């Protein structure tokens, strides 16, 4: 699997991460979607990784994906940022996987 992060997306990610320590994760979020095959791809910044997360090296920084959810992603993808809609986007040569991808920053549980 290959992921490229555009310069616009990298700038926005760095601004929103703002020096925090953690990991960028493409999350196939199934909460409130009915079942495990219905989900929405979101961009998360997490303080810790899960045991089944795999590392995808990019041109900017590593991105992590749950191994069990890789079936929902394409082999080649680009994380971009749209100034027009003020959102991140996940694209592949075949399709737009999420044109309005949310960015969620999670904090460590105490």
C-alpha cells in the first residue's frame, strides 16, 4: 500500500498537530454506521497505536491503518487538503474514498 501526502495536507496536518506527540492514523470508523462493513474513513491523530495497526511509509510521515481494515482502502492513495471545502480528502486513481474527511485529535486516557 502506498500513501502520498500533498504539501497542502502536510501543512494543515502539522498545524493541527501543533507539536503534540502521537501518530496519524487512517481510521475506518464504523461507530453508529450499523455494521462492520459500513463505515467512514477518517483521519485521526492518536497518542498510542493499537496492536493491529500497520505502518505505511509516506513522503512526509508514517501513517497507520488497522490491518483488519486494509480491505476498505485502495493500493495507492493520496491524502490532500481542499481549501475550497476546508477539509482533508482521501483519493486514489480509481475514486475519491472520502472527499470531506474529518480530522480527529484524541487525547490519552488518564
